[in-house]
C-alpha cells in the first residue's frame, strides 16, 4: 500500500471515529471507549449482569466494559480485569496486567479469585491483526478456544460466557463446541459494532459443569 493510501485510510478512520455517535455518547457519559455500549446493549437484551455475581473481564483495556459492569454489580461483588495493556484504576475493580494465554497469568488470576467461582466471563479480546485474512481468522478462533477452555475450569454451574469472535472459518465449529458444555448459545451483533466489521459476540448460557 502506498503512503498516500495509508494516509487516506488513516484520515478516513479518524473522521469516522470523531463523528461516531457512540464515541460522542461515550465521552458524554464518561466511558473510556465506545465499546461500553456493546456490553450495555447485550446486557439490556439478555440480562447478563446483576448484583451477587463474580465477574472476570478478559481483554479489559481501556476499561469501558469494567466501568459498565461495575455499575451493575453490588458493592461486595468481585470484578477482575486482565489485559496486556495498563488500565487506569477503576474503583471496585482488581486488575491483573499480563498475557491471558500465558499459564503464569492464569495461575495468578486463580490466586486473585481466592477460591470463588465465576458467574460470568466476559471477553472482548482479539488477536493483533496482521492483515492476512486466513491467519487472522485462525488466530481469532484459537484465542476464543483458549477463553472457552479456561472458562470451563472456573465457571460455576449454570454460569455464562460472552466472548467476541469473528465470523469466518472455524466459527461454526466453535459454536458447536460451546453447545457441548452450555445449554444455549446465541450470536449478538450490537448496534455499536461497526457494520463493516465481522465481529459478533457469542453468548453461551447455562454452563453444564465438568
């Protein structure tokens, strides 16, 4: 791609971002990112969050999902957040910085949970995009499978998993895999997801337990 095309792409993205209604709403509401409205829409439709839950947010930076989730949980409920990137402190949120795919980070996360079962796992994670479609899709599905594998070890009976995936190769297989351990699986494409994006959120409810 020529530098001119790169610059045009960058300007187009910036213009779209600045004029995005969800970006404006997020700034007005004090959310750190427009993605808060993705979780809000799914929560209002499917009633995910309520007081009395323990929640883990994977890929939490910059913290907008944590902001929304914290507003829906009780004061004594546990909300843990994990990301490679730093997150400015949010009251009532315990943050672990590191790569979720590394065993040492998962072990540390387990220590932070201190024996508590998890009612809801949230994952807005996505792999770094290389621009090679087949490779990016495979990495996205691989990451989702890691989230599922870990969730199976921490979710309470009847727990819930909400995770971002990209439609393409491996998507249907992942959905079928979810159905083997959850009673129901549905796809959600919230309004705050840009229409050109292939991202969807798989909502798996009713964890059957191991």
